[in-house]
C-alpha cells in the first residue's frame, strides 16, 4: 500500500513540475505574434449613421447614409475642443457637397478608397495634426427619393391592412 501511495505522489510531483516548466518556457518565448506597430495603441471610434441629403438642380435626389469607424490616437483625441463625431460628420457633409460630380446612382463611379482618404486628409488638415490614421466603412447606402417613397407606401399599406385570418380553436376529442 505504501508503494502505491509513493508512486501516486511521484506522478503528481512529476506532472506539476512538467506543467510549471511548460508555463515558464511559454512565458519567455511568448505566444503568437506581436501586434503591428501601426495598429498598436490606437482607439477605434464608431460614428452614428450619418445621413446626407444629396441635392441636384434644387431637388433632393436621395440620401447618402454612412456609418464610419476611424482610428485615432487616444492622446490626440483628448486634446480636441469639439467632439470628434461632430468633426467627422462635418467633413462627410463638406466632402459630398464639395464634390457634386459624385453620382451615387452609378456604383461604378464611387471610389471608396478616395472617399476614405479624403475624409482622413481633410480632418487631419483641419486639426493641424495626425489625428485620424484610418477611416473604415462600417456601412454605406444610397436611398433614392423613389425608394424612400416606395418603402413609406409599403409600410403604410401593411399597417392599414387588417389581419384576414383568425386562428381557429383546436378542439380535443
């Protein structure tokens, strides 16, 4: 009986020693790669949905909807005297109204890389420092005036149509 207990203690000690050694060795070498220097230490900030009415020939053609994510350095964003979301929204409006040649009805003419770069560069120029490192697009949509009207009519019809089928009671015999 003493031999069995001694063997069990020996197996427990050897197992604990192996586990302890493996954790020590793994801690020295590190697990996985180190983060890339550009992405380390940046905050990701999401905007609310930005809705910009697009006006051509004194008429609203539709609405540009965007939800953006941008990367900023935490120290730089704390120095701003206005909220960063307001600055981003203002730059999206300014970019879209300053570039009337952008036609959202033709998806082939929309250059998202140029859009992201322009937003980033104009914000950094306006602030006078490298505040925004990257602008990422979470969501982009364009709704024409006709699509908005069709959706509104469809919802209005659905709300005014009464339920025609009533559930029939189930009788147990």
